[in-house]
C-alpha cells in the first residue's frame, strides 16, 4: 500500500466514534501551524475529494476563507457536494490546535471555525501536537512506525521529497534507515547512478532539466555517496574518480559498461584525458578503462596479425595462441561493446581456426575424409566466416585476411588435393538414382541453394533454439558441384521420363523452371511458390500431399558479395529457420532440408589455374565443359547425369578465373560434403528433466539430472539429433537418483566436441548439452 493510501486512511480514521454515546462528527479539522503539508495538499485532495482548504477564495480549488468553509459544510455553496456518510475534512494551513482552543483570543478570520472543534474531530497526535510529515512516518501510535533520522538535513530532504514519498510503497520503506541521502535519492528519481552518469555525459543539460530542489538533492546525494559535489567540483574531477572505480564508483563504472552507447559525450571526455602510468605489468581491468590504451593495443595487434604472413603456418598458429592470451580479455570490455576492438573480437575465431587446422584432413579414403570433415573440419570454415564478420574497415580487413590465408590456404589445399587423388568416379560420391534414406511420405522438402555444411550446422542450432528436433545427415554433392547438376540430383524426379537409362549412359533433358515444376507435379509433388513460402502465416496449404519448395539463396549472395557473405549469412539462416518452423506449423510432419553444393571462400582470392578459352564450351569458376577433342592437363571427371560426358575440374582449390574469392563447381570437402537436415516438431509432452551436472573422468561421462529421470537414457552423440552419430559404447538408462554413465571407447575422440543427450522411450531428445570429450565442459 502506498504512503498516500496510509495517510488517507489515517485522516479519515479521525472521524471514528461510538454511536452508542456519541453523534457523528460534523467534520474533521486538520491543523498545520508550520504549513508542512501545504506543498502536497493538492496531491492529497486528489485522493480525498471531501478535503476543503482554508485560504484565499478559490472555489474551483475547493479553497476559501473560514466563513466559506462553514457554508460549504452546511451544503449551501453551489458546486460543492459532499457525501452525507463521509464527514468533510478541513485543512487549516498556518493554524495550530491551540489557535482554535482560545476562542476569545481567536483571530476574527478563524472565529467561524472555532466552534467546530466541539462538533467535529481533530486529526492530531495522541499528545495533541499537529501531525508533521516526519511524525506521521515515525510514530508508533497512529503513524507508520518507520525509521527516520532526526537531523536537520534529513528533515529538509524529507520535505523536499514529500511529493514523491507519498507515491512510495510502505513495504519498500520498512526495515530501512531513512536519512537525508535516502530522501534525496528518492527526490532525484531513485536511481542516483543513472543521474550521475547523465551529469557526467551532459552536465549543463542535466542541471537545466531539473527543478532547483531536485538539483540540490542530486548534489547532496553525489556529495554523501560519491564524494563529489557538482556545484563545487568539475566533471573532470568526477571522471578521475570514475576511472579509478573505487568504492561506490565501481557501481557507476559497471552501469556505464552495460549501456555505453547512452553516454557519447562522457566517452569523448575520456578520450581527452591522459591515462595514468600503469607500470610495466598493468592489470587487464585497468587497461580496459582507457580508450587510448585500447586503441594502442588494437594497433599492436594489427601489426602482429599482419606479420603472420611472414611465418610458416605452424609458427603462425603458435603466435595466434599467444596473441589470444594477450588480447582476449579486451573482447569483454566496454570498447569492444562500442565496436572499437574488432581485431580483439576476431581473435576468438582466428584462434579456433588455428586449432582446427593443426590437424590435416589429407589422409585416408574419401569416406574417412568425409567423416573427419563432418566431425571437426567444418569448424575451420565456420571460424573463418566468423572472423570475417568482425571486419569493419580496411585495416582490419588486411590483418584478418593475412591471418586467415596463412593458416587456411595450405590446409584446404592439401585436403582438396588428397580428395581428388583418392576419389574413385562411380564408386565414391552420390550415386545416380540414389534416393535419400530420410525420405518420409507426406514430407515437405525445402531446397536451400548453397547451404554449405558449416552453415547447415548454424541452421541446426537455430532450429534447436526454436524448440525443434533436428536429425543431421551428410551426403556427397553431385559432380560438378553446381546448381544445374546438384539441385535436380536431390529433387524427387528420378522416375521422370526426362531421365532415360540408355546403353550409352543417362541422357538428361535440359530442364527449365517450368519443366522442373511439371516433373515434380507429375511425380505427385505439389510445388510451393516462393510467395507462398514467404507468407506462410497468411496461407492455408494442403499438407496431406508431399511438397517441394525453395527458399534462401546463399549461393547468389556469395557470388554477389564475395567474402562479405560472412556478414550476411546469419540473417539469411534466421529467415530459413523461420520458414521451416512455419512449414511445420502448417501441418507437415517433417521438413527435409536439402541443398545442391557447398562452396570455397578465401579472402584475397583463390589461386588461379590457366585453362585457355579456346578449349572450352563453357567455363565456371571451378569446372569447365571441354570442346570435343580438346586436350588439357586438368583432371577430368564424369558428369553425374552421364558418365560418358566429362568435365574438367580445377586442381586443389584453384580456379579457372582470376580474382575469385567465392566459387564452387569443383571437388573439395567444402564444396561436396553437404548437409541434409530432417526437422520435426515436438512429439507430444516430454519429461521435465534438466541436466544438473556433467563430469568426465577419462573417457567416462557421468551425468546427473534434476527432475523426472524414469525412462530416460543417456547417450553421447556427435550430432544431437542423429542416432547414427552415437559415440558411446552403448547408451545407458538412468538409475534411481537421476545418475547415468557412459563410456567412449575411441581414444582419438578425446578433446572433440559432442553432445550429451537425454532420450525418452521413443528415442526423442528431451535435453542436450554440448561437451568436450574427456573434459569438464
């Protein structure tokens, strides 16, 4: 209950009487010789409509002289209507109880009210003194019983804060010692830290925006709490304490770091100050305060990253680990929040790129390489994109490009060369006529052009975050890895007359968009137009039949924007995730996400291989259709649709065109290992279990759950939604007490990322946690 409500209740309570021996009082007299309540009387009148005020004639304000008050309570004043059941209340500013008692000495102006002390009731303390605001707050008899200091400063601050105090909750004030600082804080809005930051940011504007009494209260709070007086000391004096972050100033600094964009002029002030001498070994927290030092560190980091180009890859990776130790703390600082530490922020993905590329993918046969890329190799591509996403200017671009090329170029080159060496046409890769084993009748297939494997992993995480179940699978793209070949290889049209198995190989009729949609419909599929997919919330679709739809065009953005694709890919994936959820909401039991190919992306352009134009009919970035009888040293691979038709593919990660930073069409893990995601909604209510603790001892994982653990099973998987990616010797059910343990048999898996998953009786994932095998994360 607010203080105002308590006050109203107390004043009205003065009219209480014993009806057996008394008559109802004619009115309630409220004397206030010191006029302490007068500044808030209009505020009180709003809560007490029966309140009339002694003073100059102003009937519209329910105020008038003594004779007017007598007429008003007698019901003879037009416009003043009183409730017969509620006695009127007469507030008497400048009048004390004793002024009315001595009728013979009572001023003439008050004499019309003198007799009311006998017919009415007085609202006064039990000791017959007038109620003051402090007395009402502190008294245990008729008051609120609060702990209020008695010094002059507190009394002054209380009166200044009274308008706000009446709106405060009694519960919020109980149990507190209320002194001058408490009331001044209340007067300034209850948030002195915010007020202080506003003053540091715009001192003159802040002062001009406050009434004088609020400004004085603010100054008092600053003086008592922060040791600074805004009228006696400058902003520079305050900023010195602000940067030292001692005592209460530490809270001010923390609040500033939570929303630094709100204080641009404060930041400019800091830029013009001279940082103190922090010694030879400064603490990171002290370094993080000063924008000048952050700028110096960014410059030093720029020089270090640019120098990586002079080092062998293995030395560059070691140097990056050291740079991460030196500069990583700056990512959590205020200057990173303000966009002034882009290189420090880029260090995190660059350090991960260094870690992943330590292990070569150039080994084993094609399936060995696919599994290695699907388990860990994709993280290098993801880290590369995240590092590029931090570029904000030319200098950052130069430094990040250099670091990426130093570590990534040779790693990707070796993997692509080995893959091309061990690839066996007709044996490896996607087989003609092969149907996805994940197909389900009545599903909706969503085609996303250029959904590279690492982008598929990001999409999976977004779908998990939306509460959807995702089973992740990998496949090989059709060669050459371009849309004109790969899109139709994953489409459900293989039984079409457009594809004929003749003695000399498959004959594939060139497909137009119109023909492709006709083939889909002829095979029993409905085709959702892009407009329908974009406006699913406005559509009602037939979910009893399987559907094909297309959404998202990562490939187009890559060709158009090059390395800057990294700065847009998350937004595109967010839209894809939204469409998938909307498709499931329409009623399809499963959305299967397919793609045609991945891509290579290397900032600063991919290496070039010469292929004379005179030898080719058509040339893309990584593949070319040769003229009949043309000879070239370029590797030749059969076309997916007709093994008698061959394409020339560029070696390694090279291109047939100069200046390409983004391209595809060749044979590399990035282009040819593609994701297939099977997305479903929640299958009914799931057990309410939360992962409470997860501990590794060697290769044994022990997990404790909170909540229902009956009928739950623990598994460790490479991909949470894919039962085929289980890494445990065998999944284990939970014992009584909510504990289960599983063992990983393969020592080589130690240090790799996986998921601890809880499964219900139907094998559905009900909870999951990312973990490092053999670690404690």
